[in-house]
C-alpha cells in the first residue's frame, strides 16, 4: 500500500509509491539522490586520488555497432556540415579569399543519446501509478512529474488513445541537464562481478552480491556511486561492432531486479547512482512479478521512479577494475557529467576515473 501524503508534500501527488523518496528533497526536486552528493562526498572522492592515474570509462560511441542490442537505436552517423552547398571538411579558406591560409573541418552527428556509454535521466522511465488517490493510475515520473505536462511527445497516449499534442518531444522536468548542472563528481566504488563469475550468465540477487562484497571487503556508504563490472564491455569490444544477439543475451552477470532484498539494500545504502558495463544493469527480460500488474524493468522502476537514482549503462569498466584489483583497492574519484542538453531523457557520457 502506498504511503500517504505528508503535510509538506507537493501538489502533483496525493499518494507516493511505498518506499519512495518523493518529496524528501523538496516538492520540486529534480535530482533525487544526487542531493546526497555533498561537498564532503566530493572531498572523499578526491581523497582516493593517490597516484594521479586516469581511466577513460567510455566505450567508443559507435559501439556496440548495428542494432542487435536495441533495434530502436541507430548507430551514430557522423557527417560534414555544409558551406555553400559543399561539405565543410578539409575546406581551404583560399576558396573564399586567396589571401586566407586556413583549412577548416566542421562536422555534425546524428546520435541516439543512449546508444552507447550513457546516463539515464529520471525522465527516462515512469510508471502507471495512482498518484491522485482516486483509484485511477496516471502516467507519472519521479517526484510526481506528469506525462504531457512535464515529459511530452507529439502523441498523447493517455487513456489508451493516440491524440496529437502539437508538442515537440522533451522533458520539461527531470531532463538530463539537471544532472549535468551538478558537475557529477563523487567517490565511486567498484564491485567486480566478473572476478567471481567470469563471462558466465549469472543473475545476481542479494545473497550473491553480499557474498562478493564481503569477500572483496567492499564498503558502500550513503552518497557513493556504485559501479558493477560484469565483463560485458570487453566481450562487446571483442565483437568489433558486429554483435551477436544470442551471445549478448547469454553471457555475463546482471542484477536480479525482482529481488526484494536487493531492492531493499539499494534503498538502505543510500547509494546515489548505479552504473554497469552492461546495457541495463539488471537482467532483462525480468522474471514476471507476483501481482497482476508489474514493471517490466523492476530495478529501473525502483531506481528512476521511486528513489531518484540515476543509472549508467554500457560503461567501459574492465581496465579500471583490473587496476583496482591489482592494487587492492575498490574506491576512486569519478567525474562523469552528461551533455547539458535541455529536454533530453538520456545522454552519452565520457566518464573519467582518477586513482
């Protein structure tokens, strides 16, 4: 049963999901648990910098290649801008004026924002939920922000219909630019699932995760970013942009999103963001829920919708994880701002780890 509204709850909702953070950071909050990344947390991250080595945690953004991983996301298309109808690439300015010595290169890209190494914003996934308390579920997102009013597209799908809205797609609340405005720098913790499972297909629940955390002497504290290395990144790179769909589905570890103990651990630790080198963090398709209606992406529902925890997917973590293992460490400074692109619900990212 959903918890009832407190006296200072926002007007967007009368009921909030059980165990959610809605209203905890203010009625109009759009950052969720990024509010836990305080200056002290940043200083904790800086304190982990001992050797000054840096690691790029992004795949090349033209990976995975093709559409085997997600048929709705096209690979990036890089092309030259135009100048007087000609490609503006290796263009000599002497064509404009014989006195000029410059040669210009200028390009553009068409890019699915969540094709490769990415952040999910809190606008990426909402739920059908009775936030009004009238017995009828609405299309709502974290902290009660609404479909069409706050996160809109050209079609209004509410009430089972398909009506044109006349609106451009975009998040007028919870967009990825809110995350970017924080700078996204924090102490991060690596949990190396591949060290224990190799490339075995393993669905990791609370008990397995706790055994790994205990064995590797890992501590996760409130406000930390948590990274899960599964080995999916190196497997994907080895496919050289021609990924095999069957292999992608049947290798490497992923979290059991339906495990209530795992969800409770995520809630109780106070982790501020969850990151993995695989495409969804959790195992998909997930096992069906126990009730008649349930989220198809149970951890996305728990992170993005209830708790306001941003998700990082398809990060390149293996090189860093190997280094940390060799040096008996699990913590590092992470710097990972997304594009400050107003209205976007996700973003490519080139994260940097400093150790």
